[in-house]
């Protein structure tokens, strides 16, 4: 099994949606490392961090259903 160095991986934008309240919800992630969901509102920005993509996609899909 090959080991990857997190410092050599770039965080990529995986998905973006806009909800009914005008918030922009973005899913960012590194291949096998840290994933983040960023919720941007005109007045504030909230960031949720996850250990892996599976947890992040699950939460992102929950937020997408509320759309």
C-alpha cells in the first residue's frame, strides 16, 4: 500500500449548491485526507471539517436535501 503525504495534495472544490436562503454551500477536499464544508452567507462564513470524504459527503447530502 502506498503512503501519501498530505502536504503534496491540493484541496479541490468537489461540489457547490445554493440553498433557498441564498447561502452558498461548498464541498472541498483532499484525496484521502481532510474534507471541509463551507457555508457562505452574506454576513458570515461557517466551516465544518471532516476526517474523510465519506463523512463529508453524507453531511453535504443532508444539506442538499434541505435545499
